[in-house]
C-alpha cells in the first residue's frame, strides 16, 4: 500500500431513484487522492463529478443510494470505510470540514443565511481547534477573508452571506474550507463564477495548501486548461464512468481514450497560434435514462466497432499509472 494515499475510492456506484426510474449516476468509479498531490476529475456536465465528491463526505442528495464500492480514508491511525459510517453521526461530522473540506459549486450550500460570515468561519475554527478562544477565531477569520482578497475584511466579517456578491461568497466559502488546514480539499468547480485574477489567487492558495501542509487536493473541473496547470493526476469521467486515468503526463501526452482525445482537441492550446484546429466533440451526451447498451461513448466515437455496442469495456492497465476503458485504445495510441 502506497503510504501517500489518503483516500481511495474503489468501484463506487451511486444511483438516483426518481419517478420509478433509476439513474446509475456513477458506475464502479475508482480513484485515489495522494498527500501533496492534486487529482483533477474532468468531464462534461452530468458525468458524475459532483456526485462522486458528495459521496466522499456522505452528503449525497435525497433519493440517491450508494450501491456498491468502498471509500477508504487513511487520514487516521486506523483506516475508515466512509461508505459504512452513519451519514448523520459524529464521526463523519468530525471528518467533514476538519479533515476533509469541500468547496461546493454553489456557495449557498455551504453558507448559512442566518449567521454572519465571520461567525460561520469562527465556528468552524472553534469546532476543530479546542484551545482556540473566540476573539482569536474572529481575528483569524478576518485574516482568512483578507487572504482571499476580500477588501475591508475587518468590516465585511460582520456581514451576512446575502450582503456578499457571488464571487465574494465563493471566496468566503473557500476561506472556511481552508480554515482548518484540511488533509483533503475537495473543490467542485471552485472558480467557475470568478474572474481570472481571483481564479489565479485561489489556485495559488490551493497549491500552498498542497505544498506547505501536504494536503491532497481533489479538483473537479471541466476546464482542460486548469488540468494542465494544476494536476498531478487526472481522472476523465464520461456518463458515470472513469474512462481514463493516470498521471497528467500520461493522460495529456498520450491520451488513450477517444473521449480524452476529443476533449483535448476541443480546447485552444496556448502558443499554437490562431490557425489551430479546434474541433467540438460531435453529438451530445446521451440521456442517462436511455443509455447506449455498450460503451457509453460509442455513439460519438470515430473508433467504434461492433464490439463497442455490446458492453462497457472493463478498466484496462496500460503502463505506469495509466488505465483506460476502451476496446480500441491501441488504435488510439497508434494515431498519436
Ligand atoms: N439531486 C439529484 N436528483 C436526481 N438526479 C441527480 C441529482 N444530482 C445529480 N443527479 C444526476 O446524477 C448524474 C451526475 O450528476 P453530477 O451532478 O454528478 O454531474 P457533474 O459531472 O457534477 O455535472 P456539472 O459539470 O454540470 O456539475 C446526472 O445524470 C444527474 O442528472
Ligand atoms: Mg457538478
């Protein structure tokens, strides 16, 4: 067992049961987060990124269920099987925020409208630092807000979330997540709503958390540009499956899945000039209630053969840390 692994998600499946219909939101998803490393989970809207992150903290929406798999947390002396703990119990509450912090896509899911921003950050600090005094916690809250680029933080700290702009709420939530120096930071599209300068500041803070505190970062994004800048490891998701994963070099330099390749072809690469060919991926993602019978990417894939229409390919090991779910990956690699 690699000592650097702090979280291991193994064969995790989560389904939603709505209107007598079942949606297999994520299927046999596996990935690991390592101390001092950033794992980027990338994929189009609806592929299961947020569901994967919510499962780790046992914050899954109603009507959903963990069907199978393991979520193993190695941050304590004894490993903890998170999929088995009581989702309303003390153990997960201690872990949430203190040891595994999450930055959500929507800041209002993390901020409580009836308390001031400063009160909420202080409470988080006090809950996870038994020796801290109240005024110390408030002072630290101001520092954190200020470090997140919130002007007049000493006054703003007494305001309520609705008095903050969208971007400021996002920053307040990130300050809260960073406040306890978590061992794992789960960040779900943390900067989508922010301008590029603030985005850069936030990524720098996350990088510091990784370098200075040896934290593991799990960063969810649909932006391949972010992946190239921040990732050590990458998991590419499509329709609930991890279709390719490996180190950032393996996945970006030698993409083995046609979907990864298509994702890379659909982003402009800096320095390649104005005449580069940018190709959108043809077709659209299937309806999760009406899935293709075989490989989920088959209807959009240029490499597809008869076999691809029969069953979803198993995860196959290529080399190093590189894995793929594709019958045709050898052809794809040949085309590089
Ligand atoms: N609260 C919910 N109720 C029912 N189905 C849901 C719910 N949340 C997610 N799903 C379904 O689970 C699947 C995965 O959704 P998820 O939110 O994880 O996607 P995502 O990759 O985070 O997308 P995005 O990039 O748009 O945030 C989708 O098919 C979605 O419709
Ligand atoms: Mg999401």
